């Protein structure tokens, strides 16, 4: 479970919710099919299959997005900031005077993207 949580991050509850919705659609399909309404059951089954395909497409992409936001971008930002500080320590001059403020904006944007992942809605 820890590996799954790491790969899907804060989107996991939404994925689970969508899986429950698909399970509910299959239950409806079984009920309708058993009660002698195969036409309506077929419509429900088509919807469930479409939802499975859409969810699969999204789920396949989420781990890369989570990895980028959780590991790659923070590491790159830290490397940039460390490099900037080393250049300052070596008495390099920068024409731009708001570089540290820009770093802060980048950290805030990264935090906002994490919040956006937590609020992801699928479907």
C-alpha cells in the first residue's frame, strides 16, 4: 500500500472514489440484466467500460506527475538556489535584484501544485 500511496500521492482517494462508482455501475448492470432489461443494462455496461478506459488513461499518467512534483521539481529548485548562493559567495554580480523573491514564488507555486493534486477530481 505504501508503494501505491507514493506513486499516486494525494490523488489516491479520488481514484478509489471512481473505482467505487464503477463498481456501482456494474452492480446496476447485473441488477438490470437479471431483472430482464438487457437494453438498459447494455447502456450501463457501456458507461462503465468508458469510465474504466478514462480512469485507466488518467491513472497511467498520475505517477509521472506526482514524481515530478514531489521529487524532480523540488530537487531542481534546490539545485538552482544552491548554485545561486555559491555564485553570490564567489562575488558574482547579478543584474537582476529580485532572484530570491523569484525563488520564493517558485516554492509557493510548487506548494500550490501539491494542493491542486490533492483537489484533483476525475470524471
